[in-house]
């Protein structure tokens, strides 16, 4: 478990999230059950395991269940501090405020990329025309250096560590 990363996020989301998007985001933050539909894409890139000989065309496969990314609570083990996530409604401007601090394993980097891609597009600052916004960071648990997460024109720049672990990831 020595390869955990600390992921922090703090950004505002638009008020026009669909009910399905909001349900999935609440599930990710530990504030609701897993919805039937996962429109953000949390069910993409799930590992599948053969239930027999994988070379046999009749082999059945078991696909892993999707897991929420930001639902950890309590004391962080290798990253220290507390694991938290909160999604709350905003009044001015209308929308949603998201703040999270979690420990993530590189095996979850596909999900990190999927969620960051969606959050960037749904951020209140997605269409700011070339203005950068700091929205968090990713830090290896044994390092003091951080990889900033910066929002620019609806995209959150993905740190090199995430790209290195998700080379075949396909964008939205």
C-alpha cells in the first residue's frame, strides 16, 4: 500500500446538473446510495476476471463493481489527516460546492481521470476563456511535492502520474 496518493479537490459546479449526475456525485462523496445509472462514467474501465479459461470463446467473465472515489471517511493512513468529501448547494452563484480529500491508489487513476474530466466540463469556471483556476492537487504519499490540478477552458489538467498509469484512457 506504499503507493497511495493524496487527492484534494475544491471547486464549484454549475446549477444545471441532471438528477442522474447529482445522484452519482452524491454516491462518489458518500452522501447517497449507488444509482442505477452512472452518467459520469464511473462504470467505464472496470476490471473483468475470467470464470474459466479465458481462451475459451464460451468463457464467462465477472466484471468488478464500480466504487465511489471520494467516499472515504475517518483518519487517513499513509496520507495523514482526515479523509473527507462534501457536496453542498450554493446560493450565490447557484450551483454546487465540492470539496474532498482522499487517499487513492494508482489502480483508481482511470476513475480519477474520468471524474476530473467530467468535473472540468461541469465546473462554474469551465468557459472562462483562458483563465486558469487551481482546483486541487495530487501528491504521492511519501513526497512533499504536489501536482496541481488546474482547470483551463473546461479541462482539468491531468498530472503526469495519472497519465502514466492510464495510457490507454480515452477521453469523453
